[in-house]
């Protein structure tokens, strides 16, 4: 349930309510807006507790949440969550583009890609040091050496870094390098990892699983939020369907739907969503028109020689053209890029 405080109630009055709820064995999460505070109450539903809360003079009302995701839902947090990372915001007016190679192959390749995407207008460099692959014989990433390359390239370019974490044992190691930590589709329901990410205070980019429903996706976000980390960015990257012509089916209807259900920012990955570089520009524009807060696009200096996901990667020139085309779409929906 959520306890909605009266407008203008101060911190002292909110503390009285939260202390009382904690003494009853409930978990408490606060959402503070411009005019009022909402208290998310985590625990077993009890009518007598709701009645006791409603009797408090500083409480406007108590609302029971019917959906299983409590903290990710708009009942708890009616306003959009805006996440500040470095000098960018995700979830506000600005549309954020994250771009770079699927995998770090060497420092020269990473630096070339970083300089190209920065010149085109990207603010965040995406690149994988750890690469979970379907085949054990495929390139698995440079791991710790890749993280060092990311640190070096950030110092040279000033770009923010988003990179993937594989398990709960490497969270601290990746967090030292990444400005945003990515949870890949294969790990969306790795609950040990999600719990560990709930303990840190760094933005988490949570990709939708291959066959995950929207509710399962939001429940995965709930694991992170319930641990106390409220900086979660959702990423739609396509789901597995019966259609063989694309790598996945990019579910753009999920963007406006999730924005109705949740306050969390949503970005789209059209590269994994289609698996075909020729479809990335159209799907990128469609994603912004559907209300996405940003994009994650794969860019490689030479896609034909990429060790991972070359067919879905744009060249630097193609990416530069895409950014120019996206500016018109952004303006049409009242956003900036």
C-alpha cells in the first residue's frame, strides 16, 4: 500500500509515520514530489494498519496497490523519474544516445569508435568487456583488460561509460569503471545479481529478457528498487517471436505502455532489436516517436571485421547521418537531442 501525505507536510511528520510503520515490521520507501510525499509500504496487507494510517492527521489517504510491482509503478511514484549521470539527464526533455561497439576488441578499435560517436553527438559510450554468448566458442570479451581500456578511453574522450556486468561477484569491479551498469537480457532474472545491484548507488540499465513479459521486466526492476537503488533505466531490446527475418521482434508498443505503468525512464536498443544495420535508422526514429527517452546503438569502425554483432552495427558515417535525422524527430515530439 502507499500512504499519501497531506500537501506541505514536513520531514518531521513524515518521520513519525515511517517510524510507526517500521515498528510494525514494514519496509518503507519514500517518494518526495514538489508538493507532497508518498510513502511506499512493503509488507503484508492489513486493513487495520491502513485504518490506523488514515486516522493520522497528516495523512491524506491510503491506497492499496493491486499490481505486484510496487516501487516501479506510478501509484507509488506518479512523476517521471529523471536520472542524472554526469552532465546528462535520462528521463527528462533530453534524449540520450548511447553508442559504440558491441564488444571491446582492442584499445585502438575502442578509441576510434568513441571518438566517432562523440563527434556525431553521443554522450555515452557503450561497449562490452564481458560478453555472454550463446556459443562457448564465440568471442567472450577482454574482461578486466577491457575495463582498463574503457577507463583509458573515458579519460581521453570525456564520454560517460555504460558496460555490462555478468554476475554478483563482479559488481564492484564493473562499478569502479562504469557510470551506468548494464544488465543484459540473459541476466534480467538473475535475482542474486539484481539484489546486489540494489545495494549500490549507481544507475542500472536493465534490458528486457528474450521472452520476458512486461510484468516480468518490471518485477526485475522491482528487485533493484526494493534494495534501495532507485536509479533504474529500462531498455527494450526486442523479444523472441516466430518471425525469422529479424534477430528479434522490436516491441515498440512496450515503450508507451511501460510509461503508463511505470515512472522509470525507457530507452530502446534497435541494434539487438532487429539484428540488421539497415533497419536501425527507421527503428530509432520510430522509438523516439513512441516516447523513448533515448537509444542504444551499436557502432563499429569496421563492422565487416567485428568480433561480435557486425551485421547490426552502423559505421561511423552511418551513425553521424542517423543523429542528424533524429534531431527532426526529436523536435516533432518536443524533445532535444
